[in-house]
C-alpha cells in the first residue's frame, strides 16, 4: 500500500509517501518540506492569509519532488491523506482541497488525519521505533499533553496544559529577549552559553499532585526579570535563556516521570517540536536510564511539522483497521479538534 500524505496546518507545507506490505511497519519512501518561517519572521509570527497562499504555491511542486525521489507515479497511490485539523482553517483547506481533488481525479479514497496523532506516531518512523503501550509526552507549539497510549487511536489523557503550551513558553520568552520567530530553537542555542542557575524562575504546578501543566506564569516571570534587568538584559540574555529553558525542562521531566510511575509503564515516547530540545532529551535519557525506561523520539528533522507524520498516521490507522478511507470527496476541516474525540469517531465512516 502507498499513502500520499499532505500537511498544511500552519507554516510548513509537507508532502510524503509512506509504503507498507501486510503487517510490516509502514516506512517512509520520500518526503519534502517547505518551511514558511523566513516569510513570517518579519511579522514576528504566522500570518494566516500569507500561510494559505504559500501552501497553494508549494504543495504540488513538493508532491512532484516526492514522486520523483521515490521513483513512483501518482497512479501508484492507494490513499491520499491530509491534515484535517487542528490548525489554521485557511491553511488546512489548501491541503484538504488538494488531497480531495487528487483523490477524485485518481479515483482513490482520501483520509483526513489528526495533526497531533501525526506528531504522536512520528517516532514510529525512526530507526528505533517504539512498541505499544507507552506514555507519550506531546510537546509542540500549541499543545502539551501526557497520554497513555495502548495502540493506534487508543489514547487516554493523563494531563495537559491549562494555559500556554511548552513551545509557546519557549517562543514567548524568546520574543521578550528579542530573538527571532519561532524562538524555541534560538533560545535553546543561546542557553548553551548561559548559566541555568542565574535566575530563579517558577516551576508552575510542579508539586500539584496531578499531571497538568501551566506555563503562562513562567512567561510573566521572564518578562518581570527582563524589565528588572533593563539595559543589562543584553549582557545577561544567555543566563536568562538558560534559566528559562531549565524551568520548562524540569517541569516536563518531572511530570513525565510521574506519569511513568503512575502507569507503571516502562516506555516513554516524546513527540512534537519541543522534542527536538537537546537539554530535554539529555535529562529524559539520563532519568529514564536510571529507571529502566526506554525513551523514543522522532528523528530530529521530523519533530516539527512535516508530511511524513501525516502519511504515517494514516498508514497506521489503515493498517490497524481503525478507519476506512472514503471516496466521498466533499470535505471539511476541523481548526479545533481535541485528540481525545478521535476515540469516539475512529470507527466512523466519515473522512
Ligand atoms: P501544534 O502541533 O500543537 O499544532 P505546531 O505545529 O506549531 O503546534 P510543532 O511544529 O510541533 O508545533 O513545534 C513547533 C514548536 O517547537 C515551536 O514552539 C518551536 O519553538 C519549538 N521548538 C522547535 N525546536 C525546539 C528546540 N530545539 N527547543 C525548544 N523548542 C523548540
Ligand atoms: Mg511550525
Ligand atoms: Fe505541529
């Protein structure tokens, strides 16, 4: 089986081909990505209208690239998958529209994929894929969730952020320090030259006794600290970045360990853009090694948005018999779409 996957939920246009036979784990045949980051940087964030227009420009040439690289033709595709949500409505409509048009033209069924399920299952594309069941730490630009995962589509929420996501905490703090958008990777880089103990920043909900997160207060504390530093901020920026990163990482680490303890599971899967953070990886690796827990990550270049994870999520759903693709090409997108609602709709015939 060959699945073409299209991702266009935000500021990355991603297209990929994933292939499998029988019960073998689907594998990536090829993928291509165009990031709009440079285009949005001038505005300090994503401009939805510009994002949609750029997806339209990029998606078909990217598709051509993945077919060329995999040595496949459009006619070889069995199912066309696209990100149905959550994300920016106009941006999602581009991927959905192109996917359904291709499906209709090729007379092949289509399948709408949940973007977060894409992130969640992306570690299955790595050289060291996980096995079910596991605890998942999903840390992206818009989400921070701990889940118990027993299989494809079998997700139990253990805790989530009550305000900002971890990626947002990185990005907003970075913005306060005058770093480019999206600030996460920039802040992480600057932090390497700083002292993580330099500033005392809060670890919100660290001792709350549950698995929920909160990062809004941390951002406020960084703002207060930046104001206090005034002219000195420039000279102390690396220290502030290091202290901010340490606060975010400590909360993510401790809550993940609590989730592992509570569930008794010995496997942790980290997914989403913040999963690329080196300090987070180092600390999780060290703490989990001590506890006999295996940790799995997506390949570094597949942590942030991409088409491979969408094609993979579709492939794993199809393989698990969780969802039938549809040949009804009337589509809608779901800009807001909680992951837990997948549970109920998994067996449904709707796209
Ligand atoms: P969602 O998936 O929740 O809809 P999104 O698609 O915007 O949101 P991702 O693409 O998964 O999120 O991840 C982007 C986020 O990851 C940004 O907030 C970015 O700053 C952050 N990020 C990427 N690399 C790093 C890093 N090395 N350290 C910290 N944060 C990082
Ligand atoms: Mg992005
Ligand atoms: Fe994402």
